[in-house]
C-alpha cells in the first residue's frame, strides 16, 4: 500500500509480508515435490501433504498480494507513471513466457529437422532412435480434427476479448461483460477439448506403438509444449474470470483498467503461441515427417 499523504507520481509501498510468505511457500512446495517423488526427512515417497501445503501457501500469496494491488488501484495510487511501470512489468513477463516456449520449440525443431544427423551416430541405439521423425510406430494426432476446433476456439476468443476491451474503453460496460463472459466460456471449452484429446491419446496409446523405439522423446516434447500451453490457457481463464468479477462489482473505468488490459495481453499471447503449436507440431511436422 502507498504511504499516507505522499503526493507524487511514484509508487512507494509499505512493508509487505507477501515476498517472505511467497518465498517460504515456494520452499515448502519444492520440498513437498521431493518428498512425494523420492522421500525426505524420513518421510516415505508418495506423501503429498507437504506439497499441498506449499501449493496452498502459493495460492494464498497470490490472493493476498493481488488484493493489495487492487486496493492500491482503487485508492488512486496507480498514477500514469506507475501505470507505465506496470505495463513494462507485464511486457517483460510475457517476454519471459515467450522464451519459455522458445525452448520447447527449439528442442522440437532440433529433433524434427536434424534427426538425420543423429542417425549417423556410431552408437546403435542413437541411430535407431533418430532414424525417423516421428519415430516408427507412432500415430500422430490428426491436425484437422480436435486441434483445428481448438484453433478456431482460441481465434474466436481473441475477437471476443478484443470486443470486451473496446467496449470498456467506450464506456459500454454491458458489452464488456458479455465479451468477457464469452471469452471465459471459450477458454473453458478449449481446456475441455484438450483434456478429451489427451485422454484419447493415452487410451489409444498413440505414442507408444510396438516399433516406437523413441516414443518417449516425441511424447515428451509433444506433451510439454501443448500441455504447458494448456496450463497457460487455464491461468488466462482464471485471470479473465477475476476481471469479470471485478467488472461486475463496479471496477474499471474507460481511462483506468490496466488489470483487464494485462489479462487481454496475456490472452492474445496464448492465442499466438497456439497458432505456432498448431502450425508446426500438428500440421507441418506432425504427419509422418521424416519417414
């Protein structure tokens, strides 16, 4: 919270417990993961209570810290100068997320484009694993079925969130609520379709055919790239839901609505990443490339 009575453009915060609480919760979360997977401090593996406590602490930190930021905005502490800083922060956060996905695209392109080089290795297992991409025996996911539906779903959600943003800028709060609600519904629809697709992949064992020597490599790259994107969709849906609740409670004005604007930026980022995933993982390199 800003100091009482301070009259300037910059945002000075009072001492906050949230950095310390969040750091402690992150340590508990990490220890809980180790305990669950390997066991620690005499606690046998498979015990997930500590992990749950860490996750609860992280969620509590999120709620408390963001609630403080919202109160600061409502008190008028987010001056134009402060708003510029918030925008820079959100831009840098999205850039960091872009680089996260660049890593997964990098490894996928490495395996897709240069598998032939590894196929000349002197190690027989390496030659066998990299001889084809996708590996023999793997049935890839048809691009123009569920993935295409999800692509259209996200593209439509990009238009509805833009509609909501424009409506809010022009003072049309009803239109903003409708557009935001539609975006949230489309985000939930995307998640449900992807969950159904994953269930189909696992039940049919598409990545685990009898000749799929390197199935684990393909499956790992596929699930890490598309799965983390799906996680980002869930986060974006929650972000937009919070914005809708705030909007219905009278928050945001045509001139001051950075919380909603940040959510819209994040959602457009999610849309663009999916277009790359759909184009390269499902369409261009997902149908027998390298066989």
